[in-house]
């Protein structure tokens, strides 16, 4: 389930920045998805990274048991 906050109440992310270069097709898909969900492309990327890291943590914890 994707969490979406209204634009007005979304916090500004003052944390570290990273520059990422995407293949054109991936960039276009992120932008289309962002527009359809009325969020920024950056929000889509942060959400994807968060989900990836959670999945990695779950997988790592599963291997250590």
C-alpha cells in the first residue's frame, strides 16, 4: 500500500541528497506515475527506496534465523 500525504502537509526532507541517473524509459515512467498520484518524482523514488530497504532488512533477518 502506498502512503500518500496531501501536498500541503508533506514534510520537506532536509536530509542528505543524492543524484541518480535513470535510463530515459525509467525516468519517464516515474514521472507518469508521480503525475497520476499527484506527488513528486522524488517522493516516488524515496518511497521505492524505503520499500527496497525494508525488503532487504526482512530478507536479512530471515537468513539469520
